[in-house]
C-alpha cells in the first residue's frame, strides 16, 4: 500500500471517527429529545412539532440554494484573501435575504397552512415560530458548508453536532419541566439555533476573512452556476425525505405524523456510519480525482463501503426483526402501531447504506448532473407513490414510498458509478461475512422464538452474544485488509498502546 493511500485512509478514519462521535451525540440527543416530547406530550403534540421541525429543515436547505457545497468547493481553490472573501461574502449575500423573505412569507401564511392544509388550527403558532427560525438555520448550514472544503471536521462537530442538539435538549427539558406544550418546544428549537449562530459567527471571525476589511471579488455568478444542479438535488432530496410528513398531516392526521416520526428516526440510525464517512469522503476523493489517482479512488470507495456495511448490518437485523420491542421500549406503547412501518423503512435505509457513499463519489468526480437527474426521478416517483398510498394507508403507505424510492435511487447511483469508473462495493470481503452473519441471525432468531420468552434484559444479553460472534465472523470471512492494519498501527502509535493481543486474535481467526 502506498504512503498516499495510507494517508487517505487515516484522514477518512480519523475525521470519520470524529464525525461519528459527533453524529452519535447529535442523533442520540435528538433521539432522546424526541422520546421526551413523544412520551410527555402525546402523539398529537409530537406530530405538531414534527411538522414544524420538518418545515424548518426543508426550507433551510432550499434557501441555501446549494451554496453550502459551492463554498466548500471554491474556498480551497484560491490562495488570495480577496477571492476567498469574495466566495464567502457572495454566498451570504445570496442566502440570507432569500432566507429572511421565505421566513416572513411562511409566518404570514401560517394560519392558512394550519387550517387549510393540515386541518389543525392549533398548529399555526408552531409553524410561525419554526418559520422565523429559518434564517438562523440557513446561516448555520452555510457556515458548516465552508468547513467541509477545508477537510476540517472539528468545527462542524462543535456547531452542528454539539451546540444545536445539546442546547435543544436542555431547552426541551426545561420546557417539559415547566409544563409547556408544542409552542414551548418550538421556541426550544429556536433557542438552539441562536446559540449555534453565535458559535458560527465566532468561527467565521476567527477562521475566515468574511468579517475582515480585505477587498473582495464578487463570486455570485460562479457560485450559482456551480450550485444550481446541487440546489435542484437538495430540493429533490427534501421532497423525497420530508414530503411524506407533510402529506400524512394533510391526508391523515397530526397524530399519524407522530407515529410515523417515531419510526423514521429509528430507521435513520442506519445512516450514522454513512453520514460520518461521507462528510470527509467527498473532498478526499475529489483531491484524488484531481490527481488522476483512479486506483486509489476505487480502493478508498471499496473499503469505506465495507466499513459502512459491516457497521450497519447488526442494527438493521434488530430493527427489521423486532420492531415492536424496539418501539415499545423507546417511544412507548402508543406508537407500536408503527412496527411494520419501522421494518419497511429499515429496508430502505439499509439499502442506502449498502450502496456506500456512491452519490458523493459521483459528485466528487464531477458527475453532479447525473446525481441531479437521479434525484429528480426519485423525487417524482416518491411524490406519485405518496399520493397513491398515503390517503389509503397513511404512514404505512409513506414507508413503502420512501423505501421504494431509496432502493431505486441507490440502484441508479451504483449503475452510474459502475458505468463511469467501473467500481462497486460488492466484494468478497463484504459478501462473505454478510452471508455468514445472516445465517447466524436466522439461527438466533428461531432459537429465541422456541426457547425463551423475550424480554428486554434477555434480548440485550442475546444481542451481546451475537455481536461477539459477529466480530469473529468479520475477522474470519471479511479478513483484515492492508488499510485496516495501517490504521491499527497508527492508532497504536498515537495512543501509545500495545495491541499485539488484538493482532494475535485477528491472525488466529484469519
């Protein structure tokens, strides 16, 4: 393995590890926050908060118009401060006025949306508060976008993965303690973005030239030209990811939104490993592509996809096999009606993880238009399926639409990727342990059904045993590849540890 290859994998693993910790914090606290809201306020108020938070997320991504990715691309390409500041100033000039205008419009029409679209007048003040938070969320998103091109994971962890979820969770707890309802929860979201915005300003002042007195060269046209396909892609992703929430609220009830949003975050846990690696994966692959290092690109994609798959498989098996147990012991018995929905969604999110960072790979090699076309097609399919299924099957129909769309999207991604650069993630080191782990799981599942009455403590013990055997399966059938040995050596050196027993264990099983 070349020294450059070793450096690439260390970068991805180190930054990916940092982001994984940050994502665990963000998703964990976000998950706990949802649990508190769902259990304390009930599925109707939880549904109201879900609709408001989904509106905030959707609008804040759309109003950024893809410039968060554009900034991350252009900043590393310029050495002079005038052009670097021009990139930053142009991006904020484009985004912030648009975000404020959209926020004001949504706030003014909050009553109409609540009564005519969602048929729930109590939803209006919640929508209004979330609408006014849109500029803050867009500002934070754009700041994080400027970090990506620097291949620096720490500020993103501080801002997006710590500041927002920690303050939001604390404020949600305070709101619940004083007995407030969904309106108080909406203000908790706003408060978290105020703190994150202040931290973003601190980062921009300390680390960038945005607020300096340096002259700047306008880059608005360049940013928009590059970001336009990404804006369409982001919009299609938002339609794909969030339209079901709005349509369940419009065609069914706010309570059904609450049930669906108890299952959706559980299934989304399957994307943690993918998200952690993908953030740093694209700029690393982009750099390799610029140097025409095709073999290193292919190897990086294959190994990272293997890590993502093997790290996600055990959780997928749990969610798809024991949805009632998972929901009952997290969100509560009120939401168990969504158990089949959880199993279906888990299939979709696992399929997304199996494809690895294929979309980021295509974007990094300059095929963002292919990604855009794929996302437009998938979003159109998702809209049609939601319109057909949600009026009759509510959140179950939404789950089928989401899963079908995810499977189609990633199938097309993999097809494009194989056609463009001739690579795919399905190697023996991935398929062999997957098959062995699947057979082992079937044995465990039927053994549990026949031998014991499943309770939460017994389930935890059985899963712990399964994970131990799963590790052996990975070592025996997946093997320890050169890149993993390099990472182990680097970790041992940095932490000043003696990992010879671990090496001996790996050699024993391989």
